[in-house]
C-alpha cells in the first residue's frame, strides 16, 4: 500500500470516528438537556450544554484531519501536519478552560451552600446512560488515534473523557442529592476539574514541543540509527536529526560510505538506507540523507570552512605544475577524491614515456607538484579511467 493510500485510509478512519462521536454528543446532549429541564436539575442542563459544545469541537477536528492529512504541495512541501498540531493546542486550551469552569462553578456552589433538589431515579438513569456512552466514544476514539498516530484525535478522545467525567460528577451529585448530601457534587467536580486540567496541560506541552521541532525520544533515534547502519555498504551514521510534523516523522542523517566508491553507488547505498527505514518505521514521511566519504561527526560544518579547490582549479594548478611533462600530455582521465582535508589524485594515461616505469613517472609527478598543499595521495594508472 502506497503512502498516499495509507494517508487516505487513516483520514477516512479519523472522519468516521469523529462523525460517530458527533452523533453521540448530539443524542446525549439532547437527553441531558430535556431531562434536566423536566426534573429541574441545573447540573443536567449545564452538562447537556457541555455535550453540545463537543459537537463544535468535532466539526473542528473533522476540518483539521481533512486538511492536516493532505499530501504535500508546492506551498507546503513537508505536508500539512502542523494543522493537526495547532488544532491539538486549541483542544488542550479548551480542556483547561473546561476544567477551570467545572472547578470554579463547583467551588462557588460549595462555598455558597447552594441546595440541590432530589432529582428522582429517571434523571439518575439518564446520567448513567450518558456516562457509559461518552466513556465508550472515548475508548473508540483513543483506539483509532493510537492506531493511526493522530495526537489530534487523542486530544478529542480526552475531550470526550472530560465530558464523561463531568457527567460522572453530575451523577454523583444527583445520587448524593437524592440521599440529601448535595455538597458531594461540588467536591467531586473540583477533583474532576483538576484531572481534566492536567490532561489539557499535557496536550499543550506535547504540542508545543512539536512546534519547536523537539527530537524523538532517545530510544526511537537509536532504533533509527541501528536500522540505517544495517544497510550493506554503510560504515556508520551520524548527525541523525528527527522532528515531528503532526503524525508524521521527518528524518535527516549523514551516511558514511567507503571513500572511493562511485557517486552512483554511494547514492544507491543511501537509497537502500531510506528503503529500510521506511519499511521499519511507516510513519516516516520524509528522509533526507547526506553521503559522507569519511566520518566527520562533531566537526565544524564543511560549508563554513575554507574549501579545497574544485576540479577546474585543480586541473589548472596541475597543468601549471606538469605542463612540461610528457606524461601529463598523455592523460586520458583524472579522478579526484576529497579525503582528510586533501585531494587524492588518480591520473590515467594511455602510454608512458620511453624507458620510464609507472613508479618512476609517479615520483616525477609528485616532485613537480610538491608545492601544492592540497595534494594528498597521487596514483598513476595506464589505461582508461573509471569514468
């Protein structure tokens, strides 16, 4: 299954569970509201309004999952995952406000000694059914969220749990009021408010860490590195960097390969690293690898240091040093290897000067190029180059 097909399937799952949740919120909210008005329970009426507010959140989640899981485009080359992150921040904030409202209203009732009338068994039964329904949608939504790796759906699941807890508080208050202990409603509500606030705070913290590109946990990064280093031709991996974009993971890494392999072989080794990583970690949406001929982990970025001469300048300086040598005139190819802050030179010639061996000709070339500080190992070959 392609990445696009997986993304579409996950989006459909997210939409389905959110729509189911919206239907449950509507039915439960209507039942609470009507029953509360009939029996004169202000708590049930308020809880019904709370359930209706969840429908607004469900609509918001539907929009966020739709746009947040769209494929990358020219304006958003890394995808739209930050939409889910921002929506999770919003939901976390909503949970904190809900928690504060529950705790404040309950504390006010406790301090004021506001009497709670006996609601009757009918109201208690409705509250119990509503509690079970919201708890079911919480588990359903949380299961889908973890299966598709959506923090936004997880936040919405906890929003449903906050409504379930709120209903639990109402249920306790109704039962206590029936028994003449109305003050227990306020105490239980304060405790639930603190619990909901903690969930909201955790969602805000996790989403803010994602916005500032916090790396994956150490164990996950170690697993990524082990997988990358298992590919044939890889000597080591360093400068491995990760960040999250919604439910997706972005990865950058440096892959050290044997220093004298061809560019195309080194690139294919990098492709094999990417294939293994994507197979082992399906949530990887983007992998960028940099091929290194030697391990330069921890060193200053090469682009910030004075560079070695490139081929055009190398050939010009070698021509200045060797233009009078017949062996230079018989060159057919030139390989350059940038290693250990030097340039190793491999010169291919079609024939040697009369009465000269490869070793003698190579020694002569080394002597004439001795003033060039960037020259490393110098090799002379007779025959066509590797080009």
